[in-house]
């Protein structure tokens, strides 16, 4: 994933972690078998348009299974 901004360094660290690899695998299967929104090329659009340095908290939500909050301030880059 390349954001072309200050998120790149954070994503470079996270991209190989098991939780994100599992999420990417799950999403790839879901996109092949279901109508999923947003389009896969837009999943990370918010990160491409918003600076990491101006972000305090990121909320990821899957309406039935997961709620994940990332406290950006406490993450080491």
C-alpha cells in the first residue's frame, strides 16, 4: 500500500503483521464473491487524503464483527 504521504512509514511497518495480512486475505475473498462497498481501490482513500500528523484517532468498523481503534499518538514510527 502506498499512500504517497506521511502514512507510508506507518503502513510499511504494519503491512506484514498477521492481523493485516488476514484482513487483506479476507477482503480479497469477499470482493470476489460479494458486492462490497467501497470499491477495493477506495478502501484506504481516507489515508491518501488525510495527513498522519493531523490525525488523532482512526476508527475501523465492520458492522457485525470488528471495531478497531488506533491511537495514532501512541504508535511509534
